[in-house]
């Protein structure tokens, strides 16, 4: 099990106090998935705007891409995320269709955070909202830079 002190070191929670982390945990649930389980389906629509914080294990993030040689679709791996990483953040921010498939790469455990409840917490405690959104912006910036380098290397 991951300790609360370790979880406070996760990038998404940087700057939060233990009490503020408790408030986030109070509105989230612990979920587990087996290796191979699909957690988020690419292009899925719906009210599922939750996002996830990985506590243990790994997930892979993939998109379907056209394959000219086989005239079909292939899964293109974008990332493997580990303990401390987040996914589903784009759905959290935009409530649009999912842009990638996320599946458990190993048995894993995460906190599933409800968009609606999280945004209510942000209204009640703007400091938590500011810190988590600032941290999320840093995470997304890092991912964009990583993707730029990945695609540049394939050109």
C-alpha cells in the first residue's frame, strides 16, 4: 500500500496539506484493474468525466492509427504511465469524447476522482483547486513536450 506521505509527493498533489489530500480522497474511490482490462475506451462519449491517479501498477495509453501496409488499424502506444501519474485528465477538463484508450498494463490500483465532486471541492476550497489545476497544467505541459520529441524523432 502506498502511504499518504508518498501520495503527497505525486505531482498532481504537490503543495497540498494532508488535510487537503484527505478532502480529495473523501470524494474519490479506490479502484483496481487486472492486467489487460480496458479502463477508458478511445472515442467513447458519455457522462464519464472522472480522472484517475495511479497508486500502484502501470497503464498503457494507446490510439488507433491507420496502417498503410495492412490497410487496417493498429494501436499506437503513446505512453506507459506509472504510480503517481494521472490519466483521464482531458475528460476532466473538457467532458468530450476520450482521445485514447487506457488499459491496465499490469494489475493496478488507482483513485477514481469524480469531476463533479472535484469541481464542487474547488468551489469550497479554492486553494485546492488552484494547486491541483496548476499541477495539472505542469503535467500536461510535460506531456506535450514529450509528444513533440516523440513525433519529431519519427519524422
